[in-house]
């Protein structure tokens, strides 16, 4: 039985992870953590997820939550990442990192910590989104720089970062297929007198409204036709299911920094 600890257990994604793990036949929750002082500290994580008691109490101590865990799944906030990485390293616990909005410094810290433990990092852990990303990569190989690329993403009003990590993942895949660096060609939003569209640019636009789980579209547009790829997330448990699949895959892996491309066997 795969033993899992949940970081950010009180959040919407943490609760989704709890439900998905508890519904599986080969995994169980053995630890749950949130930030110090949060009102959910001391509550049963199963009750918080709407499942009833499972006998695992939410703690504010990351190392306590990791005791006995094979893998930790982290959907928290960027500010919590350094502490969670340090706790996982100290415990020797494998880590699935699904937190978005990470800075280059956070990513560098992931790489440094992965020299000691196995870490799987993904801006989006959904299996469907990662297949979608590969489709966008393939399309970019065949639709050259004469085709303009526009990425649109929509999320709920509570999302803290923009563009979404998934939109950046899609932009990076398209740019990589074209031999570009996304940072050199990305145009995030437009306002005012912007002038003509730069050749080779990749546009990203964000929408925040209601309770949208996550919608992403990549449009390849020429003077005569348009090709669109779209992914629509219906329930955030799809991200939790991907995280559990990643946690299973990490079992037996040595130290290193992995991605969902490794899990799915993409070249």
C-alpha cells in the first residue's frame, strides 16, 4: 500500500487529493499538513474532504506529517515550498510538486533538493493536459513561424497567479518545437497602442471569473486558416488523479527531478 502525505491538506486541491487517494485500492493517506495557525489544524483530514473520519489529523508540522510516508503530494503556495522541500529532504520522502507560481529560485531549489530525493514537478499534473501539451508541441513542428500562436487560459476568480502554469507550459512546448525560448517571444496580454504583432511572437491571455476549474486553448492562425487545440477541466480531481499516478510512478525511482513527460513516456 502506497503511503501518502498531503501538503496543503486544507485547500481545494489538498481535499481533492485526499478524496482520490482514499478512493484508490493501492494507496492511503498517512499524514496531512497545513500552515501554522490555520483553523483546520487538529481536524481529521477525511472529515474536511467530506469523507468522514479516516483517523489522520491535520498538523502544522511538515516533518510530523511525513512520518511513515512514501511520497508527499504538495499543492500549496510558493512561500511554503522551501520549508516543504527541506522537510521532505530531511525525511528522505519522495515528493510530487504541483504548486504553481514558482519563481526561478524555487525551481533551482527543486533541482538542488532532487540531488538527494526523487521529485516530480509539474505545473499541471493532469494526464489529459500533458497529452494536450504534446499535441501542441507536435502542431508547432508542422505549423511554422508563418502561423501566429495565441494561448488563452481561464480560471476561477480565486487563482493568485497569471498566466497560469499550464499556459506557460504550453507556450514553452510551442517555443521549444520552434527553436525559441519562450521568454524571448512571449507577449502577455495587450493594452494600449501595441503596434503590429511581432513575427514569431507567442501570445498568452488570461481570464479570471466565477468558479472555472481550468480552460486552455492554443490557436495556430495563418492568413487562410486556423487550427485550435482545447482542453477543458471539469473537476479539479483530474489534477489529483494525475498526482496519484505520478506518486505511483516515483516509487523505486532514485534521486532526480522528473516530470509528467517521464511518467507518460514521451521522448
